[in-house]
């Protein structure tokens, strides 16, 4: 369902973010993000001179390489377009993420290592959804390779990681009752 019609307005700014997940031939996984900010009008920038309409003011790319346990093995951060000459200088700091694992505490660990002045706001923000993209990339592929049914969780004896992450996966929801009854906490 689309959004309701808005009042008359002028389009000023567009931020586009794309995430892609890849299975590598070496058994690792790449999760990539690409973000651009553009304006519908041209403007002067002290470092770049004139930035034309639709020319990216910001353009950042990020690749996280992880293993099957979601541990970061490599990070590549790139700033192709920015409003200041020094913006790309911070990209090597993202190597500090190597060794951490996507899972509980993910956002906290990101903020600790590359938050605030230790990183770029835009690159750091791209990291937060990468754990979800990684799960959407890896789990279905691993289940498919095991010829298991395609669901968002392992319904075996381990508590599925998706429990209580949203209202659909609340332990008292009908979804959990149907797919993972062992972990259902609602009333019959």
C-alpha cells in the first residue's frame, strides 16, 4: 500500500542505500552497502567547488567479510564523494571492527569502535543493518544447502536468535506458536 497523497511539495533531497549479500567461493560471505546523498539543485561547496544537481554530495561504500559464525574477517570502507577533503581519511579506522561478531551487542560494539569522532556518521550508520542483511543472506542459503524448509529460524533445540526481535517474532505470537512451539510463551 503506498503512502497517502501528500500536500503540494518540492523534492529537495534523496538518500539511496543499497545492501547486497554475497557468498564467496572461499566459504566467506561479503555484505556490501552503498549510500548516496543527492540534491535536486546545484550548490557551492568550499572544497569541491560547484556540486551540481543529482551529483552525490555523499557517496560511501562499505564491505564487511564475515565467516559462517558472523565474525568479521575484513572490512573495506570507501568515501568516493564527501563535502570535506578530510572525510576519506577516517576510512582505515573501520579495520578496528575485524574480529567482532554480528549478534547481541552489535550496535554497542560499533559505537565503541567507530562511533562519534572515531568514524564517519554515514559509514557507521551503514553498519547497523548489516547484521540483518547478513542473516537474510546466510541463513536461507545454509538451510537450502541442507535441504531444510525455508524459515527464518532453526526450530531445533537451540533458542532461535530472531525471538523477541519484533512483534511478529515475540515469543507469545502466533508465528512462534506455529513455527517454534517449543519456545512459545503465550496462552493456548
